[in-house]
C-alpha cells in the first residue's frame, strides 16, 4: 500500500499536464480545420 503514496501524485501530475496540453491546443486553434486533413489525403498532386 505504500506504493500508492508515489503513484497517486504521479497520476495526478500526468493528468494535469495532459489537461494543460489540451487547453493549449484549444487556445492555439489546433482544432479549427478538422476536415482539411481528410480532404488533402484524397486530393491528387499533379506536380510532375
């Protein structure tokens, strides 16, 4: 049971870091163009 003394703060810290990363991506408009990548993969590039 002594391992919980170490695992609980580590889990909370990793969760907090993930939450900060998610809010950072929201503020930097990372989720603005969700359809663009799926259309770019289907478009043919004729640069020959």
